[in-house]
C-alpha cells in the first residue's frame, strides 16, 4: 500500500472486504462479538490476533476498515477514530501530555479552553506560546514538557509553522510532537513525513466533508496509539459504526474535493485582497503572505480556509456576515457548502477580548470556509455584502 498515491489510498486504503464481494465494509451495528472458544477470545484480548470483540473498545470491523484508510492517508502505522475532534485531542493530551504540554500559536477555541483552563485542574502543566514566542520553545522545553502541540495552518489566522523545525527542537528535549492537520487535510500536508509523531484531525471537517457527521482521528505509530487507546476505551469516546461507515464513504472523494477547495479558496482570496473594504487577507496561497514560502515547500495545496479582516469594527463585520446569501452563517468548516463565522462570536468567543487582541484575532475578522460552489458566485456574494450601507438582507 505504501507505494500507492493518495487518491488510490483514499479508495483502497483498507483491505477489509465484505464476504459477499461488496467493495464497502458493512455497518456492523454490533455491540459484542462471539467466539468459538476461550482460546480464540484470549487471542484477541491479549493481542495475538486482530479481531472484533467489543465496539466500545474500538474492536469492530467497520472501525477497523475506517482506521486502515485513515492511517494510509497520513502514511501512519495506525489510526484511532473518535466521536469528535475534541475527543481525539482530549485522549491525546491525557495519554501523552501528563508530563506537560506546550501549545504553540493559535488553536481552536475549545482546544485552548481545554489546555488553558481544564487540564490544569487535573494537575497537567500547560504552556501557551504565541507564534511570536516560538523562539522561547527551546527554553520552555528545557524546563520540562513531554508534548508539543500546534495547528498548521492555524485557526483562524492561517499561520504556518515549520513542522520539521519544531519537531527537531522538541525531539532534542525528548518531547513528542502532535500536529492538528484539520485545516490542511492529508491531501495538502502530511505531518508525519515532516517529523511529527502524531497527526490529529477533526474529521467532522474535510475528512467528512459534507457537514453530516461528527468525528475525530489520531494517526501515528502503533506504540504511541496503543497508549491512547485505553483512554478512548474507558472514556467511552469511540466512534459509532454508523458514523464510521459514513466517514469511510466520504474519504473516497477527499482528494478531488480538497483540490477543488484549494482552487476556489485561491480565487476568493485573490479577489478579497483587491477589495477596498478588506484590510487584510489571511491565506498562505497569496504571494505576499508571510508564510507563503513555507507553504510552497511544506504543503501540496493551500487549503479551503481563509480569513479576512475588514476596515472597520466588529459591528461592520457582523453586518457583512448577515448580508451574505450563499455563505451559511454557521460554525464548522470543510463541507461542500461555504460557511462564514465571526471568530469573536463563535470559535473563539470563550476567549477574553484581551486574549483575542493579544492573539491578533480582531472583532472585524470573518473566517470563510470555501465550499464547492462556483467561486465566481462566492466572490459576487461577498462583493454585494461588502457594499457600504444597506440593511441586512434576509437569507435564503
């Protein structure tokens, strides 16, 4: 399988096949699985043979098929599927972060809340470094931490981090590196090939791609994921077989979907960069983006996410969001339909105004998830919403 290209792996990443010849692994809506003998049962329990045992443990054929494909897409030895991206992050931090966690740069607001407010209640030391504080990473790791975590591109400012460079610093101190690859997807970026130990995804986003499932995933070595699997089992955060089958179906079209997301987001970003009411566009595909040079070497495509910061106030950005007709005003991202959010009211609402300002997340920022509509229609929608004056239009 290792020699196959990504589009082929998306379809043939799992070797599991239905006994009747179906190319799709059936949905095993099965809680528990029976054995012919105690010896056969113990072979599975004690790891001598891979087999179905109990779905909450993750030992279900539908989950096995999904995880085989997830691992193949990231070039990993193994994968674990979770009920959500936050479930994946929580299990990762609890399993591998008890020696201390350093989060570098911006991240999803829920992740920052988990790291900054909740894990310390359990005695887990966490440090949150801004992108501008990356030069402090070596010194912070010297004080003691076992896990470095970051998003690249980051939410919502689309900042990039040099994965190989960060991994080299972390590994020199014996720390592991986990990269949230949600915004990029394995089509655009493969963190494990660049030195990361774990790739994490909110599979709700591009991996699912249709705004009809909630899931998460971790990909990495069997040894590391074995340490995480027990937390997944006993926290009860395994993915349901029905959702696993739906995600498996979505992965088959991941490469063609992401390629269209890439092209359309580039088109929209370039149009917004020319617009007089837009003060700044955050998109690594723009030639004048701060991280463009890194993006061209580290990524295979620039992604379907971009943010724009308007000239004006948060209220001005709200009015623009409310006037959009094709962009659905909704959280999440990565679906076939385009979405708009104002980070200060959704993904990063639970951060204080001071903390958002410290991170450069302006109230006048809008985050755009570019879907699979014709990009010219999306630009026309943005242009009509950006026209000065006028009342908010009723959404379709």
